[in-house]
């Protein structure tokens, strides 16, 4: 039941406890289409949580795993990928 978040290690910069994670938002263009020096000044993360705890990171494989500290509200309708150690098949 832990809220884990997987991302790229190259995205980890600064104090991760102040990060904001947004859900159910799509940007109209890929940031790479905007140009290398462009900055997105306002992203309306209406459905968001904040605060991450870094659990592990490995730069050669470019991954980082965080635990999201704030509870993700059920209204966000988030789908989780996960597993457990039970021997029973899911129903």
C-alpha cells in the first residue's frame, strides 16, 4: 500500500521533499518541441500531492524511486502498478 513513484535519475535536482507530483494533466506539446531554452512558467496541477522521500537512485541506469509522503486522494482515480508476496492469483 505504499505510494511509490519511479522516475529518471537525471530529473532529481534539489530538495525532493518540496517536489509536487501532478496527476491527470496533459501538456499540449512535448517540452522538446518548445525548444532547448524554453521554460514552462505555469502548469496548472489541479490534482497534485507534494513531498517525496528518496528511497533509491542509480545514475548509470538513470532511475530513482521515491515514496510520496502525502496521501493521493481517491478522487484522482490513480491506477497503481504493484505486487505482493501472496501465492494467490488476483481476482
